[in-house]
C-alpha cells in the first residue's frame, strides 16, 4: 500500500523536493506524514483533488474544519462579497453581532469574543480562569489536546515508555520542547471520566486551583465519550472549590450537533472554546462565557486582544456558516450520514468477527481497533497504531482522504457529503478487513 501511495503521487513528491525553504517541507509538523505529505490543488463539495489530479471523498475535513464541505455556495458568496469591500480594519463589522448572537443562543452563554485559532481560544480560557479566580493551578486531562500554548502542552500524547506514572495520578509529560517546567508544574494532569481523582486534587490544593480545561467528548485519542454524570459532576466539584470549568469544544462545537456537547449533555460550563468548523473554512475562533467571567474582559480586568480578532473575513464566513449552512435540515442530513456510516462499518466488523468498535459523535467518528470500551487515555494507550496507519493507506489509495494520524484522529463528514461518499468509505474498510483476516 505504501508503494501504491507513492506511485500515485509523483507531483506531491516533486513539490516536497522543491519546498527546500519550507521548514520540514510542509506548513505544519502535522502535515509531514509517512511516506510523504499530500499536496492539495482544490476542493468542491465533499471532494478534494491533489496536485496529481487524484480525487478523494474528503473525510479529513482539514482536521475537523470543513463541516460545510468545500466551496459551499453560501460561504463563497459571503466571503466574495466581503473581499470586495475590504478585509481588515481592526474595527468591528456588523457580521460580528450576528455571530455572537447565534453562538449565545446555541450555547446558552451570554458573552463572546473572537480569535483566530483553537490555540488562542484555549489560551484565553486558561488566562481567564486564572484572572477570574486569582489562582494559578490548572487541571487538564491526560491525552487531551488543547493547542500549542505553554500551559496545555503537557501529557497530550505520552507513550507507554514515557515516565507516565499511575493511571490515577499521571506524571506530567512534556509534549514539546521550548516549554519551561516552571509553567507546566502549575498544571495537574488527571484521567478522563474520573471524578474521584479531581476531588482528591482539589482537596490537596485548597484555594490553588483556578479551573479545569476539558474536551467534553475527548477527541485526539480516537473518540472517548463522557460517562453519565461526569461533566455535571466536574462542574459541581469545581464550583464547590471556587474553581471554574472550561469546555474545549474546538473540535466538537459544531460537529457533534448544533450546540456542541454543551447542548447534548445539558451542562453549561463557565467558558466554551470554539474554532475549526465555526468559520466555514476561514480561520476563526470564539470564546464564550458567563457574565461573571466575561465581565473581566468588558471592564478591562483581562485584556482579550489581537490584531485579527473578529476580522471581517472571518466574521462574514462565520455568519454564513452559522446562519445559512448549519440549519436544522443540515443536521438531519448529517445524522442520516452518521447512521449509514455506523451501520455499514459495523456490518463489516460483524461479518469478519473483528474485535473492533465504531465510535461516532455526530459528523465525527472513528474505528477503534480495540476490543474493549475506552474510558480514558490509558485504555487508549494499548492501541496498536499500525491498524490506523494501514486503514489510512487503504482508504487513501481508494479515494477517501483521512487524517494521517489514524491512531488518534477521526473522520469528519460535511453537509455536502452523500451516500456515495459513505459507501466508498465502507467498501474501503471492507477491503482492509478482508486483507487482515484473509
Ligand atoms: N483544542 C482541540 C480540542 C483541538 O483539537 C485543537 C486542534 N486540533 C486545538 C484546540 C487547537 O486548535 P488550533 O490548531 O486551531 O490552534
């Protein structure tokens, strides 16, 4: 499969060889896939084309961004109209009002601000929790990714042979260089789905914990759903200790349903971080919160700033995305696709008596190549990454584009995906199953 992959893409290889002034030959370390990055030409609807002219059903979705699909007419119209009137003034434009109104209604949080990436949203959330409480310690979940700022690049994807410590009290493992332990020492890593450990940590650090940042459905480790009562329990525990709760819904916000996991679970945190899909393909982030926390921004107690915050292009695209693309009918279609995908893949698993599971969350989903249910990162750690890589190659060579990190990543389906896209994915998966059981 690796040879077939390379053979299909001579132009991608030539681009890589030409890109001598691009560090690492790509524009993000996560684009440097094995055996080589795939260079993209364009996308339309549910499909993308690489520079060699190969067409794919896009299940990568730009790491969870392309929920509208590509070149959606509503986004194209909004962005085109905006480009012709200028794209940057560092002053608010009218679209920002519609975006904030829409998000306030969806998430039940009254006050919003904008940024440009998920990293910025979660960085503001961490800062805000510290500013609002006057405390420094942050809790984060082992295996949780929240972007690449100093406080959260801890224990994101530790390996079994790192010094990870016991499941209940994971040791902090630095995920990147360039981050001082003086900062990460202020972070306590806890297992997902475990309220008892959070209660213990809060008791051990009285008056020290500013808050906890958590993905309410954990992505970046396959997909791990919260156990019943976990999120409500977290909120109750943290508030009892004068600490705050921030949901990182950068991946889940628009993709699992119209108002994120927040809406599905009925637990409203103090802060919600959004990015990726909300901008309809234009880099946009948002942070929403309660009056109590966000008033710090309004009264200047915390300066949420940025040259490109709420920039006109992003706001035009986000307004179109939220008000024209992500309609109730769009979510009905996504639910149809989800069911078709789940049923199709499960059928293959049953037919071949494979010990795998299909896990879905709205437009997102993954195959877990593990026999047991996964409740936290330690369960996930036992996964053999070769299955995900083989799946990625098999899908890719047969016209379905997935993120290259098959062990940790999920597919995304867009509002423009069709039954044909789903059936192609399922057929490719069946091919993998046959090859592995032959
Ligand atoms: N939070 C989560 C849950 C994410 O998945 C990501 C990106 N994968 C981020 C934050 C960071 O977002 P960005 O890459 O836009 O900075």
